[in-house]
């Protein structure tokens, strides 16, 4: 598996309340407030590596996932689930 490298020009879609809240709490925007729709749901817009946000996707940027944003931009430790016990259990049962 190829290791992920954060693109120099990345963009993140703010499509859920959780994503928007994380971005906002970490001050990852230059100025103003993030836009909410009248019904309280976050409008689908984007924030880029320069802390600019826009309603439109900028095709000169590479879109990253929320998990990649947390790991590579916010430098949060990502916990990897260990399923190795399943392999040993299958070996004992002689299934694989």
C-alpha cells in the first residue's frame, strides 16, 4: 500500500456538522464565520490549504478526506484497529 502524502494544494469538503465543527474549533479559516443554512445545517462548501473557504470546488486543488485532514493537517494520532486476532482464530479453526 502506498503511503499518503499530503498534497501541497489540498481542499476539504465541509459536508457534515462534525467536519465543520472540527475545522472551526481548530481555527482553520482565515476570517469571518463559517456559513450555515437557515435550517441549521452546514452548507456544502470547501476549505483549502490557505484557510480560504468557498461554495465551489476548485479543480486546481486535490480533495482530501476528513480523516486525512485530521491526521496530516491537524496532526492528530490515528488509531488503527488491530484485527490480527481474527487471523489467528481462523488459523485455529483451519478456515484459511
